[in-house]
C-alpha cells in the first residue's frame, strides 16, 4: 500500500491521532473508575448509597444527555469540535467538583456535570476511531487496545500514587489527564474526509434516528449489550472498596484492575484472528456467559490467587460483548446518524441501565457487601437471553421417510 504525501506514515494517520486522544481519555477513566469512589468515601465521608447516587446521576441522565449531544454532533460539519468542547467543559467541571463542592448536594450537581461531559466524549471518540480505522492503516482492535493500555497504566500508577500520597493523588491525575486530552484533541486531530461537505440537516438526522429506532436488531443489540455491560456496575463502584475492606493493598488493587484490562488488550490485539472465526452475535453471547460466571464467583468475596483468573474474564464480560456491539452498530447505522447510534448505545449501556445498576449497587453494598455481585450475574444473564434473539433462525429441513 502506498502512502499519500499528506499521510506519510502510520503515526501521522488519522487513526493514530484519534488513538492518542482516546489514550489520554482512558488514562483518566482508569483512575476515576478505580479510585473516585474511594476518594468520595475518604475525603467527603459519603456512605455507599451516597456514592452510588453521585456516580449514577450522570449515568441515569445520560439517556437524555447522550442522544442530545450525539444529535447535535451529527449536525456539525467539523466532527472534531464536539470532542474538543466536551473535554474542555469536563475539565472545568472537575475543578469545581474537586475544589468547590463540599456538601453532598454540591457533589451531586458538580459530579453530574463533570461525569456527564466526560462520558459524552467516549462514544464520539469511539465513532471517530471506527471511521478512521476503516481505512485499513491499522485495525480497530489495535487502536482500542492501545487505549486500554493507557487504562492499565493509569490503574497501576494510580494505585502506586494513592498508596504513597493518599487519595488526593486522584485529583492531580484526573485534572492533568483531562488537560492532556483537551490539548491532544485541539492539536492532533485532523479534519475527516468530507469535512467541507454540508452537514446533514436536522430533518435528515431525525429521519435516520427514526429508522434506527424502527430496526428490531438495533434495539435488541443496545438492550442486550446494555444489560451485559451494566452488570459491571457493582465492580466499577465497589470492587476497590470491597478489596480494601478485605485488607488488599492499594497497589494490588491497581494491579487487579490492570490484569483485567491487560487480558482485554490481548483480546483486542487478536481481534483480526477472532473475528474470522466468530460472528459479532457469538461474541456478545460469549460476553454474557463470561459475565454471569465472573459475577457469580465474585459474590463469594474470594481472595488470593483466584482473583486473577476472575479479573482475566474481563476479556469476555466487557471486551467480547463490546466488540460485538460495535460491529453490529457500525454495520447498521447510516452516516447521518453515526454519532447518534453510538450515543444511543452508550446512553443505555453506560447510562440508563448502568446508572440504575450503580444506584442499586450502593444499596446492595450497604445491605450485603460483596454479595451484591450476585444481582449483577442475574442482570447479565437477562442480557444474554435477549441476545439469543440476534441469532439467525435455524433452517428446518424436511424429514424424509425411510
């Protein structure tokens, strides 16, 4: 393959530049998912239910905020601008969250703004990555895997910094990481092909969205995968608190999170081989089966060596289901609703359902501790059952008499 003069190397490609932005963003989520609940508990003295409320409000509202931002993003000619605006606004909101908010009400409001804006960036970057990697410079799996490596680095470094300096290190990491995300989004993102063409009209975008919502397969995909991914709610919100309560050192907690994402990276970097052998529907079902087994076992509050293979099941419970969903959504969404399709999925899987499960997790943690994982196993099982409807109907061959 010959490279054009405007794109002389793979490092200068749009895929590489979008991957850089994704990596900076994931370095932030690698710390917030792992240690923000602990910061709220230690620095602000919140209970499990209050932590669940702070973390879940933006997720619950995401069913409205996500599609709204996605609809507006599809109507912007320069697709870089929504990413840049949301990242910069998230940075400002996090400054208010960490330094100005002291009461529970203030934490709830500023946390909603900060988390909502940062969460809005993820599907926009995901859609940009799918478009950029479709050109074949390198695969989506490689790009997504590099982002996950950044998540791992954040897990490990976050654990070390929290152990050495306390949970206040979370504040410095998050603000610096968001500043880097904003800087790379401003400096490195290149215009996409067709950026000079008129953006789709509001009527065209509404028509494309209506067509998406009339698609039975699309609705099943976002509901089934939403349930499968929302099963991670208890893990995201309370695994660190459960492990620390069991005496697991902060460094080990960071390594446990990193282990899960490391296996996820290995899965993503093997994606070309995997996708030749398994359909997106099969990957979604494998994710559901892995999630049920993982959360059922975690409900027994295991310690020691068994935690590592359970963390390795992240490759199924998250990565397999996520890749299957991305492939089906990208395949079915028209270009006029590309960002909307991603944000609808994100709004459900990372918004309404995950938010409801996060809120439920707070109450479950207060009432039953680690046994809250068992409710997650049931929820993932329901998603797997719904995903069975994505399988093509079996063809019945007429029986022949002897």
